[in-house]
């Protein structure tokens, strides 16, 4: 039959889209949002973030989204809702009886809204309202947010999602190693931070540890700064090939999100992403937690100190620091005088110190 059939035979192959997981970290500092209340209330900001999250999900059915709140004293999930931590009831023999899963919380559905969009909107708003109600006056004494904890939660969630799509012994690092062999990764993860406060120097170590872990796992960290000076987030975007945007007009939050941060890491290879002119590479000292321009660095553990420690010993590892000739004035070397030249018979000659000239043949 092949000799009779002259039509071209070809194989039709389909390539599935690589899932993209977007983890959104919202800085929920009450003092910072109170200062932005006249320009951008928190309720309007959440509405813009939900539109952005739904747009990410609309690109592909395989895309996923997670929302985390970096609060004053903790980092908590807004979506997906974590399971309850109630202790199981055991019988007399010590066994735990099997129970059905708890029913999901009902949400207002509409014929004009995609069910998944309605579910995300309902759970995020409910969790944000619960977080606001649980904030006490004692919590307001803190002026910074737990950004490092939120970054850790996002990285753990991305790694867990990658393991769910791979074999039981594969993690996110193995997935990117497979990508080096011209094999598409199982998951593309990235983190978006909506920042409204300054970087806390006391969280420098934990924040940079999370940043280096993200860079090792090839997880990009993007930042949209609505107010404040997030120094450490600038370094995070630089080290992970992310995008840092300092919003001059916070009222246009949705515009910044849709036009500057909607593209994932794969799409950015074909686009021109927004760039930041300057990056603040200053670090925080380990002794007082102050951001310094110059300081002392331990050659063993790379700890940074703003002042010379007592007895010249590292406060982290105890190594004796060798300062050399630190503080000594530099030696002044006199400048060597050049020999003068004079004109003899129309030619230049060096000053030799002799009364008579050089004999000529």
C-alpha cells in the first residue's frame, strides 16, 4: 500500500508547555501602607495583584501561582491556604482513624468569572483580612517585615512543586541540570516581591542566604518597590538575573506589573526587560547590623565588621585577624630629579657635570 499511496507521511508531535510557578511576596507592613493610604490603599493594591496573578494563570493551563505575606513578626500563606494543624484523634490502640478531607471553603462563584480566578480571589482576601485582624498593637512596635522568611517559604514551595512533577528522587537542581542537556525543565519558578519598606540590616545574613539559594536553583527574584529603599532586594535581583523596578507613581501598580513583570524567565530571552541604573552593593556589618561602605572582613568566614573587633578576633569564628600596617602613614618617596639637557652646537646633550664638552672627531 505504501507503493500505491504517494501522499507524504509525517509524524505529528506535540510539546507540552513547561509549567511556570509565580510566587508573589507582599510586604504587609502596616506603617508603610498607612503612609501610602492616600496614594495607593492596600485594598486597591490587592485587587491589582490579583489581576496580575490571573493574567499569569491565563497564559497556560499548567501555570501556577502562590501568594505569601511578609508581615511584621511572621511570614504567612495567603494562597494556597495551608492545611489545618489540628492534632489527629487516636483510638485506644494508638492508631489514627482514617477521615475524609475537610471540605474546601465556599467562595462566591459567578458565570462571568473563571472558577479558579474566583477561588484565588476569595482565599487571598479572606487570608489578608484574617492577618489584619490578628495584628495587635504590640506587633506594631516592629518597623520591618520578615522578608527572609517569606523568601524561604517561596523557595521551599517551588522546590516542592518541582518534585511533584518529577520522579521521587529528583529536585529542582536536578531539573536544571537536565535543562543543560537540551531537555526542558519540569518547572520554571520565579519570585516577585512587592516591597513598601526599607531593608532591615539585621536580616542581611538570612536574606542573602535565601538569595544565593535562589541563584543556585536558577530562580529569578523580581522586585517592585513602591516606597522605601530595599537595598538587599537590589542585590537579590542582580544576583538572580531578575528585574528591579522602583515605582515613581505607586498609583499605577497594575501598569508596572503588566508591562514590566508579566514575562517569565523563558519569555525574557526574547524581550528587553526593564533595567535598573545603579545597584547598591553595600553590606550590613555582623557586629552592629549597620549598612557600611567600608569595613573589616574576616579572611576565613567572610564576616564583615564596621569597627575593629576587640583583640582583633573575629566575632563569628574566633580567627585572629592580621591587620598588617593598618593605620600607618604611607612612606613618602622623594621624586627623582631628571637631568637637564642643554644645547651644544645646535644639538641636545645631557648635563654630565663636566666643565668641557665631549670631544668630537
